C-alpha cells in the first residue's frame, strides 16, 4: 500500500509538470482565507484555500463572517468581505507582465490596491460594481454592492465611474461615490471614522482565524481508520467552505489511518478561532495541532 501510494504520487506530480505550460503564470492566487469560502469553476465548487491558483472566469464566494485576499499576477491585491461574489476575466498571455481585464463584484464589499512594484507595470483594469463600472487609474479603491445600491470610495489615485450612461471623474482622495438604488448618485467626502468602518469589512486582522500560505499550525477536523470514513469528514469540511486535506499515516504494519486537517495558521490562537468556526458550521469536533 505504501509503495503504491508513493508511486502514484510521483506519477501524478510528473504528469502535472509535463502538462503545465512552462511560461504561463496564474492570473491570480489566493493569498489568505478566513473561511468559509469557495471557488466555482466549470460547474464545480471547491473550498477556497490559501495558495490556490485562479484563472479567468473563476468565481470566488465568501460566506458569513468570511474574508479572502487575492493577488493578481502583476502584484495588485483584491480583498473581499463577507457574503461577496467576485469573478475576473482576462486575456493576458503574460498576466504577471501586463494585466488587462475586468473584475466583477457581483455582491458584497471589495478593496483593490495596486502593489508598490505593480504601479510601474502595464495594467488596464475595469471593475464592475453592481450598476457602476470603474475605470481604474487609481491605486486604492474600496467598493460595495447590495440591494440598497452601490458605493465606491476613492482612497488614492484617480478613477472614472460610469453608471446609466453618466461618467463621473474622481480625483480627490478620501471621497466616495454614493449611488442608492433608483436614485441619482452623489460624490461625498469620506471621513476617517467611516473609512475605518469600511476597511474593516474587507480586512483580515490578527485573531480572525485566517489561513495563509506559510502558517505552521493546523486544525485536526477528525481522524478515521479507513478511507471512506475519512472522506466523510473531508466532505463535511469542504462543503462547509473549509479547505480540508486528507493526510494518510501508517499506524502499524500494513495498516493505515487518515487525518483530515486544515493548514496554514500562523499561531495556535488563529487555529483555535478557525476550529470554532468549523465546529459551528458542521457536526465535527476539531482540535488544534502543530
């Protein structure tokens, strides 16, 4: 069994290397996740995980109390708040060098921030937020769409907003475009207190229980003595929006057991928060481990 699993893993890795385009870079990558969250692709839904690569047409969704950070290949970051639905579309062959495309915020709050080095790279991005389309010349933009309307806050740079055929140019930092449903939009000054409240809707803070690419702490969702039982635990966690993995281990000669784990937490405290969220969303009894 052990030899077969090792051989299968080697062959699978080799197949992935041979089939992957040598020079192609992922259009975007998941940087951090405060679960529950999911990725929809070609009719398939999987739990969103830190380090996951995204391609044009993918839809990222976040659940209640969730957040997600996405890094575009050219260095810009997209932050998503809870209850968000987001997709992007690009035809760039080398998105790490020149990103041209559209970001669609279908629901919820987002923040788009250009990276320090991304400012000098070729970029042509429009962001659709509900009924408004933003032409990005700015470097830091926050927005939200829901049943009450659309809101776009300019934190730095310049943007053009098109809504119902009307174009509004914004070049004043710390101002926002308020477009209630069925009403005329207005540009208003953004005070610091309001900005802090908006930013918290998309920011992941210490103690939120988010997973990252290099976190060393884990949450044990459950253990099982056979593959079928392990898959049941795995499916519970993944369906609830938590990116579980199955880790087989040799319990004794010719016998195996399976751990189902969540990985990528920076500390025991972060893992504890994630474990509590997983427990509340499922019938599992998770615990923290390193």
